[in-house]
């Protein structure tokens, strides 16, 4: 038997007061979901930062390799000129 006066067994009805109370409350996300979204955002930000640093390091290495190749070429040309001068003197 269901008691008529007990709120526990009463079916929910929406009246003017109840409807205004429901709409006044903001829809809040559960804490676990909020924390999980925060974790995902922090992880994504760290991944982007790591990838950006890795790409910058690769670009720096490529630039250093190009500069080293140019320096070696200049040194080889200077060495060839020096050998030519030495052979002309003898």
C-alpha cells in the first residue's frame, strides 16, 4: 500500500513553484567529468608543447648541418687554394 502523503512514494508533479526551482538551478557537470576534461586538456597542451619543441630542435639541427656543410666546403676550397699556392712556390 502506498501512502498518499509521503513524498517518497508520491509521483513527481511539476507545478509553478517546482518548475521555477528546477530552471533556476544551473546545469552543473559532475566533478569527475570536469577533472577528466581538465586532464585531457592538460595532456593535449603538453603534447602540443612537446611536438613544437621537437620540431624546433629538428629545424635547428638541419640548420646546423647546413652551416657545417658550408663551412666544410669553404675549408676544402681554402685548402685547395693553399695547395695551389704551395705548388706554385716550389
